[in-house]
């Protein structure tokens, strides 16, 4: 260690206050984190790209400082899906410090990694009070049956009003309107379920019919319109 001349000539004064790191809640333990290996937790958050044209939801399951599981979901930019594919290969096996300093290809994913790093090292995780944390695979539970991201896509204009395009339920095939042309429900097809039916042996038309559903007062509708064409 090299000291300046000024520091060399200083007298020593004892540091009386040394409480150490503040304890953080971590998998049902209170941990004073001093090393990256002290960090464990499951958390998720979002990041955005520089021109703010797209966003990423990133979920990480960290054990002993090492990322064991990641879920990368992106929206708003076609290139982000390819970046997410690379990030899914890059992240597992890296410490959270390595991941923070690794180019995850996309600004939105890099920003999400930064935000999650802050959450985890400050003990703000979904598994803070879960004994031993969450099992590897917990990230997939966010996707539900069919393992598809929960996406909502809505469009509206002053001239023609709102259009429901995609709900958590699935791809919207029809919007139910009342006599005043107000939305009172919608019909949808769940592509996740549809693909499961097809993989189980159903033909495409049968699978499509079985995966359909509706929400709201569809039965009371005066008319049902295709939100993408009408």
C-alpha cells in the first residue's frame, strides 16, 4: 500500500464505530453481506433501452452469489428477442457481479440486470423470508400453463376507439359490443393450451376450438367484431 507524504505524517486515531454491514433479509436469515458469495435470493424487475423503445423483465434465482436460473422476457423491439436468447445462455453460472459487468447484448437487459443487482444486495427479494429460498425452476411459475409470457396489447384511437388485441387469457379473436358500441367482453384463444393439445395429438382445428374461451358478457353482445380487421 502506498501512502502520500501527508498521510504518512498523520498520527493514528482509532475508529471507534465499526458495526459492520447492515443485516439484510435473505432466505429466512439475516445476513451481513461482505462478499458476493454471501448473496442469495429470487427477484425480478424491469429494464429499458436507451431510446426507450423496448423493455425487459428479468427474473433471477441466485444461490451463494451465483445465478442458477434466469427468465428473460422482452417486448417492443424485434432485436431484443435475439438478445434475450443470448442472455439466457450468458447469465446462468455467473456471479451477480460478473453478470452486472457483462455485456448482455441489449440495453434493456443490461439495465434490468443493474436494477436486480441493487434489489438483491439490499435484501429486497421475493424470497427474503422464504426458508432456503425458492427452488430452481420457480422462474417458470410466472409463465403459468403453456409457459408463455403474460402479455397485454391494447390499441386505441380517438376516431375509432379501443381494440383489445392480447390479454393474459390469450390472443383476442373478437370484441363483444352492446347496443351503444361499448365493449362488454371478449373472446380469445390460448395459444399455450392450443399447442399442448396439438402436441397431445389433436389436429389444429380441434386444438383451436378446445383452446378458445371468453370473458365478460359475451352472450349479451349485439355484435362481435374482429379487433384486427373491423
